[in-house]
C-alpha cells in the first residue's frame, strides 16, 4: 500500500512542478494507453482461466444486462424530468 501512495505522491509532484515538457506529456499519454490495454488484456486472461467464472457467465451476463438496461432507462427518465423543470417553454 505504501508503494501506491509513494507513486501517487511522485506523480503529483512531477505534474505540479511542471517538470514535463510537451513532448514528454505526449509520450506519457501513449504509454498510459499501452499499459491500460495491457492491464485489460491480463485481466481478461485471468478471468478466462478461472473455470468458476466461466460456468457462471450466463447468470452474470443476464444480471449485467438488466443493470445496463435499468441504468439507460433511469438516465432517460432523469434527463426528461430535469429538462422539463429547467427548460420550460413560456406558454403563449
């Protein structure tokens, strides 16, 4: 846990002091993308090798689908309500 805090503090200090030039910032963005893709790949491999997750995949997928549909419907309802409240048209 201490390594995470040290890494976070070092990243904050480097970014705060603006020690990075434009070229290094662009390189940093590319490296972040590469390592993020590597992380997703490794996580997918670890899930794929776990037999208990693979046997429960249909149930997990159904639950995830229900949550996704509920989130979409809820978002549409909230946007509709907020737009009706804040963007009322004046009646003529």
